[in-house]
């Protein structure tokens, strides 16, 4: 719960410090500018609020922080209908300050709602039932990956904390069912593991030594 709050606050602070011209730079998400990514974060914050307000008190648990994720091997192109809608919504803001304000407003509300929520309570989202603790734990990975995306082409933008990176690497290894090479930094494990960066020849060799992992990458999370 604490790491959810810290990682979300750090991501929102990074957005708040962006210059207007930064919003027109590419992000680490294929086909999206930084403004599109920030608009997606607004939608993410809304999803958190909706989920925390959708209790499933007596329903049996069907997912946890690992199985919450749907995994494919097809990297996004930015051309699917939802991604295209996000781009149109982002453009409609016109002024970066409006997008910043909306993220600060809805994002702060999502953070407060998470702080007030009972970690043991059950909620439902995407036809899954899981505890609040597992749901928020899953979102630490979401925030960390998108924090990396935000800073991908902005050299002066701060990245996620070491704690968020370490936690998210562990989460991705749980999803993969195997650890990444110990020589990989947490950042590189996340970028390579999710297809955000192409591995070098040396890194491919190290991955191949772990058996089937190399053939299952990238792990595209949805």
C-alpha cells in the first residue's frame, strides 16, 4: 500500500515538473507522445477510483497481483481503438496546463481513495475479483513502467525510485515465472522484459541461458 502511494506520487510529481514542450516529445509507449501518456494516466486514475468503489464483498477471489495481468507477446503499435481514442482525448486538452491540472485533480483523489481503502476488502475489475491490496500492488508495476515511459526521451526528467524498480522487477519475474539474469539492472529487466528496449547480443545470450524465457519475450501486459 505504501509503495503504491509513493510510486504514484512520484509519477505525478514528474508530470507536474514537465515543461510545455516536453508534452510534444515521444514517450516510451509506441505511437504515443508524452501528452498521450499523461492522458492515459488520467484514465488510469479514474479506473482506480472506479475499482475501489466497486466492492465484491462475498464473491470468491479469482485473481491476485500477478494473475491480474493479461499477458501477450504482441507489442502495442498505438493503433488499436482505445489507444487511438487516448490520442484524440489528449489533443482535445490543447493546453498542457489543463492536462496537468486534470491529472493532479483526479490523481490526488485516486491516491486518497487508496489510502482510505481496507487492504483486505474485495473489489472487482475486468471481470476479476481480488483484494484491494493485490489490486494496488499490481498498479505499482503500472506506475513504474509508465514512469519509465515518461522519462524515456526526457533526459532531465526523474525516473522511478529504486524501491519501485526493484518491486516491479520482482513482479514481472513472478508474471514470467522465472528470474531475469542477475547482470540485468532492474530498469533493464523491465525495459527488455516488456519490449520497451531491444536486448543487445550479450543480453540475448544471457536470456537464452535461462531456457525458454527469451522465446517468450516481450511480456506485453494488459
